[in-house]
C-alpha cells in the first residue's frame, strides 16, 4: 500500500484515512518516529493502560458462544481444535 501526503506549513502531515483505519489510529494516538538514513518509520506507541481497558471491555465476550457450543472452558476448546484429549497439555 503506498500513499502520498504533503508536509504542511507547521510541519504537520496528514496520515491517509486508509492507514489510520488499518492501524486503529485515532485523534490522540501517540506516535513514535524512527529515522534510519533516508527512511522514516512511524509506529503507534501503545499505552498498556489502554490495553488493560480493552481487555476488561472484551473479557468474557465469547463465553456465551463457547458454552452454546458445548465447551466448558477456552482450554477445552483449544484442546479440541488441536486434536488433543481434554486436559493433556504439552
């Protein structure tokens, strides 16, 4: 995927919407820039506090699906899809 953008008057650059959407960037996402030679790498600087909030938000969201499918736990489901006997882990 290649996009172009121009540097604005105050050094600002608009990140194309397709890239923002693909990487989940929004208004207050912190970014990290790395310069190697003539190449600039841009990364979203993820805050672990936001990760913890997301985990709390979605924790247990698939529980109903697992129970409806007859599984008692995620471990039981994983054993099943890996073809192992329940409770036998490597």
